[in-house]
C-alpha cells in the first residue's frame, strides 16, 4: 500500500436551510461549505478530488437560464479560496497537477476544472454521458453548468469504471468491490448512486495508517450517516434516484457502525470543514 497525505481545501459556501439537508434539522439558513481534497501521492504527485467553487461559477451563471442556479443556490466565494489560488500560495506549480478526480458533475464539484490545463479528469462514464449534451434548463435541472468544463474536456476525460476492479478488505463492508484508480491500491473508488448519476467516492489510507473515505455528496453531514438520517423530502428534487440515495446512505451507516475508526468525509460536512480549518485530517 502506498502511503499518502491528505489536504482539505475550503472553496467557499452556499446557504441553504438546515432542515432540507437533514430531516429534523432547524429551519434556519446555514452555510454548506464546498470542500475539495488534495491527495498527495508519492508517485502521482498532487491529485485532486473535486475542485469546489471558483469565480468561474459566477461567469457561468451570467446568462439565463443558467443564472437560475445562482438564484436557487446563492454562493459566497473569494478568488483566494479557489483550489488553484491556494495551491499557488503554497508554491505549487499548477501544471504539475496531472490528475483531477471528479466525483460527479454538480457545479460545486467541477467549478475549478478550468484552472488545471494539464490535468486529466477521471469520472464515471455514465456521469459524463448523462450531462455532456445537456444545455439550458436541462443542464440546470441536473445541477450542471456546461461553461465550467474546458473546451477540450472530452479529450482529457478518463473513465474510472474502465480501470481494474479489485476485491475490498472486509473492513470496508458493505462495500465489497472497487476500482483501483492508480493500480497500486492507494486510492479505491466505489459507486455512490442516488445523489447524482455516476457519483463515486474513494477509500484511501494516509501516512499514519488512518483509513479515510471521501464520500462526496452521498451524505451531507456526519450526523446523517452516523444516525442514518435522510434529508427532507424536498431534497429529492435535486436527486437522480431517491431510492438509490436511501440505499447508499444506509450503506454508509452500516460502514460506520462496522468500522467506527474509519473517517468518513462528506464534501459539505461542517465537522470536516472544521477539521480543515484546524489543520487536521
């Protein structure tokens, strides 16, 4: 197993009612931070898991009907919060980022892909096929903003489900199989259907031997997967498959119960955001 380190990037947030994301939550507006993750691989270099928000989001929302996205989901982000800006501030040469893993194609996950002109983008084939021809209302309905993708995206995309499939250790049950992203067992991808077509998450083990699961939007908070608490029925309006979402959340809950030392990191979880602010992973 190849040891890696993990970095959490806060790229800004949108505001939404807590009760929408968590049944029984309060009917008050709370920030939902859009996190991206840097996977520092000893051979592959810095690999990104999603890219969060950037100013490209506002550019993409300038014209109708794509502007509806920013009306329904008000976003707050600053240029310095983009993953690219944070990396440059750390002295990282952006062309050195050669791989960006995209969990799915919602705008808060693909907002920064244009900033990485030398990278290949790795996603599920069905995820890309689901959005590639969508424009206008059809795109907004699925949380997709076409201008966020670079013009040469189709030439640079690679499909994770065309990679080798491996049997997972029992510690990851109920997940039993995964795609070996780099062929060395360091990053293992599993499908997480329901929230979006072709969504996936990745298992990894850091340099300290800590097992971590980046689960994207399969849950929106740690409370959701720990207690198996579904979001409000209104949230089903933005889901690709409500039944699949329930099943996936149930699997996360089972995973947590069977392996409580595994750290599960939802992209919009306030607990994970705080870990990043404190410099902990």
